[in-house]
C-alpha cells in the first residue's frame, strides 16, 4: 500500500477487527469489513489510497493515560491474566459488561491509537490533505479507566500528539450520539484545544455528561461546547443545531486543524440510543466539516470512526458517505440529483444473505415513508434553546 500525497488517505488494517470484547458484544468491528467492501464495490477506494496503521509507542499512550492504567491493560491482555490483576480490573473499569478485558487488547488498541496518530502525522506534515481512520474514535476512555467500549482513547492521543509535535490549535468535533466525554476531560483546561460534541442528552443516555454548562476551566473556559439534543430529534433540528454552532465556533476559535469523530449511532435504526436521524445527516454533516476545513484550516482534516451498532443497515452507508465526501467522489453529486440512488448490487448480494434482516437498497433513507415523530415542534424548540445556550460563551 502507498499513499498519494495529493489525495486523502484511508488508514486501514484488517487486523483492527480484532478489537472485539466477545461474540455477543454490540461493538462489532465487522462493520469495518462491510464498509471497506462497499467502498471497493462502488469504485471509491483504490489501493493507492490505503495506508497501514502502526502501533502507538509507550510515550504516545502516556500523553493521555496513566502508567498504572497502561500496566493494568497489558496485564489483563494475557490469555489467562493473573488473579491479582483480575481482582483489580474493576479499579480500571475493565470488568463491566460494556468494557470487559479481553486477550490481546493492549496490542490491538495500541494499533488503533497508532492509526489515528498516523492520520494526524500525514495531515499535519502536508503529506495528505485529509485522512480517515474508521478503526479509531474510542472517545470514552479516560485517563485511568476504560469505559463505554473504549480501552485507550485514540482521539485524545492524536490531539495530544498534534499539540506536542506541531503546536497546532485543534478543533475536535464529536458527532457520536454519546457525549465525547473522554476527549473533553483530556483537554478541559487546555485553551489550545476546543471540543464540540453534539449528542443525545445525558439525562437519558450514557455517559450522563455533556451538559451545556460544561464549558472548560481556567484559560480554557469557553472551549468546551456541548449540544445535548432531545430524544427523537430528527434531521432538520440536528443539522440546524450542529451547523450553526460549528460554523460560529470555528470562526471564533480559528483552529489549525479539525479532528472529527464520526459515530453514526444517532441514526433512527441504532438500537442503543433514541435520536431519529436519517442517512441525510451522514452526508450533510461531513460536507459542512469538509467545507469549513478548507475555509479555516487550509483543508487539514482528520476523521475517525466511533459508535454505530446497527452494523448492517447504518454503519456501512454512513461511513462510506464520509469517505465519499472527503475524497470528493462523483457519487455525492449523483445523490443530489438522485436521492434514491441504489447501492451497488454486488455489495447487496455479498452481504444480504448474512444480514439478520433486509438490507437497505439505497444510499439515503426514504424518510417520506417513515412514521412522523410526535412532539416534533416541542423537540425542535427545546433543541433551539439548547443551541442558543451552547453559543453563549464561545471563545
């Protein structure tokens, strides 16, 4: 695999599907295989765009994680961990149903972190204008604790690397339906990093944080922006809140680079949340980020994966649309004229027999056929109030 310096780069390694807790866990990295296959079958992912991730170094992990935590992760990565480490797993958040320890987790998660740092280096060095690492986006891991399906926080590690090596101002944009808590807390007192997270309100959803009054501390006050939207929020309200707050934030903060996390679990089909967006959001949202990156950051844009638990109907389409936008593929223009453009038949044939239910046959959802959400105007009004509060102290 080689990298074309004039084109976006797709960081990928089949081994990343080994980031797997157990057979029944909702975090299923087979979604990576389906996404890559969809992009290949629509002719949008040539081998020349691919770049392998490399493992993170100890120093790179230590920028965002405590040494004791890393040692615990290593010890619990053994095929049969010692009893003393098993007994200590709860201290590090690695004994829960959400984030249980598993054999080999240190090595594979270090590669995930290294993949996001690789993406950062390619963009910051000028070797590529944009880079996408769908295996990344593990935004819930904390300094000394695993959480929310996340062992190491590759997003925080990549941002810390950018700050240390390049001295750049970073805007982190998190569109996962769950608050980007691990990244926010990593840089809550760092004025050179601005974190913006749009997510379902923590009143009802893990991790319970991300209120509008979480704004940063000290010199960094005003650089933590949260947009907690209501359950059953739909496309128009989501895009209104996201677009207005992001556009104003980037104009105020004026970053050197955007790092974005693209969990696609705000989709109506996702089983772990209550927001009701369609695939339209997953086309419009990266389009806005792409435009703003060129307007404010000389195009510098690093995108990561994230949540997404309907791995058949949602994730392959959403993540493929992200790459199609980032790499300016013709399909994006075709979708403007043909909203019900069909997915490649070869992809439908390859995965249809494996899916537990019918696969969608078009890139975008037929939202006109969806049952209308009750209380739509009340939800929209509440989200507008939240949006206004979120923008009160932008820095």
